[in-house]
């Protein structure tokens, strides 16, 4: 049996959880992108005027889909770096300071900001489309 097997198993479970989280964030970005295309199509079909469908979504919303997909990739890259760093730390005899925690905090802040921007854009579109005749 491998030395520190329980610690290595916990490290791998955490790594796989971050991989799933990164894939979910990328899937959410893909969903945002496809939903804007759906709204675009619905606007054209129901209004019969291709020029007036742009009021249904902000041009930044498709970019938000791309940003979420990029954040998902970044989450996977950060998870890979943390997995490798933690594996080295588990096998080491010396104690390490948790100096790499800033990566997780920065990633959380970026994902939170992207979510806030997306919520603002969607909320703005809902409010302004309700006011439009």
C-alpha cells in the first residue's frame, strides 16, 4: 500500500470534484451562449422584424458565456496545479505554509463577478423588455 494513501485519496477526490466543477462552469457558459441564440431566434420569429430582436439581449451576454467557459478551463488548470502541489506536500517530510490559497480565492472572486455581471445583464434586459411596447 502506498504511504499516506488516505491523504493521496483525499487529494484525488478533491481534484476530481474541482474537475466536475470546472466542467459544470463551462457547461453553464455554453448554456448562456446557446440561450442568447435561442432568444435571438424567438425575437425574429415573433416580431417578424430581424432588426428589432436585439432588444431581447445585451451584446455582452454572449461574451459572458465565453467568460464562463474560460473560467471553467481556468478552474481545471488551477485544480491540476493544486493537485500536483498537494501531492508533493503530502510526500514531503517538512511542513508547508498554505501560500497557494490565493489561487482559489481569486478564482472564486472571478466566478462571482462573472455571475454578478450576468445577473445584472439579464435583470436589465428583463426590466427594459417589460417596459418596451
